[in-house]
C-alpha cells in the first residue's frame, strides 16, 4: 500500500482508501492542460481590461461609492442533510441568522443568533431530499422575515427559495407533498415569502454567479466576445469603492418563475402553491435589479439583487453599500462577515444530524437493541 493510500488522522485513527498514488500522479501530470484552459478562458478579458473599463465608462456603467452612515445588518443562511440508514431516512434542515458588527453606535436587533430547524424520520424515498430542501428554505425565509435590521442579507439569489419550495410542493410523494405544506404552515411562510419578494431591506447576495449580461454588453461595445462571467469581468474593471449602475434582471429565467404542484396531491388540495405563485408576480414582472460592487482593491466584486426602491434611489443604495462595507473584515473573509458566519454555521448541519443520530442510536440500544443494530445503522460503509 502506498503512502497516499493510507494515513493517520488528527485523532490517530487510520484513514484508508485514499486516491492511489499512480492516479494522483496522472492527475498532476495534467497541470499544463489545466493552466492552458484557464488562460484560454480568462486571458482575453484580462488582456482587454483597459478597453473594457473604457467601454464601461462610456456606457455610464461605473459609479463611485463614497462611504457614509452604516446601519444594522444581519444575514441568513441554511443547510440540510439526509442520512439514509438501512431502513429509514433521517432528515434535518436548519436556518441560521447572524447579526453583523454594529455601525455608528447602533444597538442590536437580536439578543443572540437566530435559528430554526426541522427534522423527521421517514421511510426511504428519493423525494425526501426535496422535503429537506423545501424545509430549509421555509425556515430561512421565516428567520429573515423576523429581522428588524436596516439591511438583511439572503445568502443566495431570489431564485433560490423559489426553486427549493417548488421542488417540495411538486413532489410525487404524497408524504413529501403533505409535509411541505405542513412546514409552510408552521412558519407562516406566506407572510415570510411576501416580505422576501417585496421588502427593500432584504437583499440577496449569491456567491456563485454565472450571469454574463454585462460581459456580453461590454463585448458588443468592443465588437468582440468576452469570455468570463460578470463577477469575473467586473472584478477586473471596477476599482475599490465602485459599483455598476443597477440593471433590471433579464427576462429569462425570471418571467418563467412559477410554483405549481401535481393534481390531486396534498399540496394541490391545500391551495398553497397557487397562493405562493401569486406572490411571485413582482419577480415575474422583473421588479428586481442587480448591482456589482467592489468594496476595495483587495476584494472581488459582489453581486447584489435589490428591489426597485434601492435601485432607483442613489442615497438609499449608498446606505446599503456603506452598511455592507462595514462588514468586510479583510482579504481572508470574502463576503460580509454575518453572511460568512451564517454560512459556516449552516454548513455544520451534518454534525448536527450525526449527533442526533448517535443520541437516537444510544436510546434505542437501551430500549430495543435490534432496532439500534439493524435499522438505524447507515446503509453505506462509513469513511472520511
């Protein structure tokens, strides 16, 4: 066995089944190919940086942001996990709200970090993951709706919760469909969803962004095609303290947004999907704008999705950007601090599910050892 196939973890336990040494050597031998592909993809925009900058200035795309008064801020993120044991699925979904650093001597909006969770034991079904995702979204929006802060960050796009909720409500499993409706009722999701769609203080900040609208716009101004998405291109052309002029989101996929369900399912009979779908109308009407903002020269650009009252009010947008700027702590945390911390906490959902499973296993070991041994044990071989 090679040195790459076996090693010791921090706790002294042996970690087996590492990648074979020969396979790793083959992968590393492809480094020149990877480098060439990166250069081919990103190099042209880098070489055209100055021209892109001038094109953006000519089209009035670049604005300067001067820091002003900062307000209170929070961020909300969520996570879910599904543990497929031999006989049942254990489902856990969590949402976490974290308050940011205080600005301008303001007080706190919350006494401590906010959280909400959903857990359930269900028979095996492929759609159980849909329930976990819909439950995560429902609890995220519920925590977000309770925010009294001047700025509330949703970690993701305005598209994200729509996709998650639609996934649960369109499930072919009656059990998943019924539980998705029950979770929505438990957290008063209609009210929370309405606030998410309409409230100007709620901004969405997706980390992953494949949009290339601005890249295509600038490429057309130069008579060429620019490779790279908008986050990459704006990181090249924006200087610290600058942001792009708010742009209305493009027709697709926004005008196609919907929340539906299957006929005859508990979700359809509840009437909830139709009410949610009606609440989506402002997003279908594209009453949403996006902005790319680079807080300083050491940071990349960030994408913000904002409602019309911010997009059309320069001072209101300045207030939001100033509040966000107060939360950029340094080059190693590449997002506003409360968003970073909420993300780290939400990613711990797997540890929470593991703890819940272990506690249940211990309790069953005392009461009904047969269940603990054969029905709670994971169906798969455990590994690291």
